[in-house]
């Protein structure tokens, strides 16, 4: 996946803005204010880091660990660092993540959609292991469309595009909600954007 996202990194934000306007940015920041007393946070597949400014506006004393496989995306995200932002960048495939540090908050912005159900199960197990009892998760991703129409077609086209350009493993949106539920995570709050195409979810462990 890394090589494809390296190629897309320079134009990734432009493409996202052309297709979805400001929905991408607004959705992944929606629950930042809900989490309180965040001292340590992890983001998996943080893309180009467009959320940095809003995140540190609300959590100025937080340390953020940014895990991303693509060096192109990391370079783009690093260009967004401003004074006062405490960010550690880790170039890593999250499927191989095996650290034991725990975090107050975990961010998964448009990350799970790249993986099959089997890989998502592995990711959920890793996240559960590095979570405290009061850790919160924010998952922001595309929403499976019940009816075939323009929104469903757009999602299928996106998968074709990213499989061709970035070689992602998924053919469709994974059933990540079920995987989290099996590991004891509950969706506490949710919101939708872009006429229901994008959902953002706040999860906590039961």
C-alpha cells in the first residue's frame, strides 16, 4: 500500500476536497471535544495530518503518536507541524504493531476501510491490548449504503481507484462495528456527514 499512497500524497487533500468538500475534515474532528484529559493519543493511518490544528487546539497538552506506513504521507503530515504540537511519527504497517504502551484516545480516520474483515479483527485485538479501561476510540469512515444509487456507486468507484493506485487489500467496506463489539467496545455516540456517506463514531469499552 505504501508506494501507491506515496504517489497520491501530493494530491490526496485536493482529491478529497474535490469529491467531499469539507466533510472529510469536519467529520474526523467531530468528537475531539468529547474526549477530556487526553494526555496520550494514537492515530493509525493519519494521512496528511489535516486534523492536527484542530486536535491540538482542543488538546494542547497531549502527546500524539502518528503511525503511518507511507513515507510520502508522513512527509506531508510533518509539513503541518506547528509550534507546540507534540507528535511522534512512526513509519509502520499497523498490522505489525506490537507495542505495549496504552493511550487515552485512539483515532482511526478513514483507516479501517482499507482492510478486509480478517485484518480488521487483528487491528481491533491490537487496539484493545493498548487501551486503558477508560480509553476512547474515534472511528471515522465511509458508511455502507443500503440502496444502490449514486452514493453506493461512488463508494464502489473509490474502491476500484484505490485498489488500482494503492493496492489496498479490501474490496468493500469491512464490518468493523461487529469486530469491535466482539471485543467489548460499544458505540456511545455517532454522527453522519455528506448526506450519510460518512460516519464518525465514539467508542468506549463496556
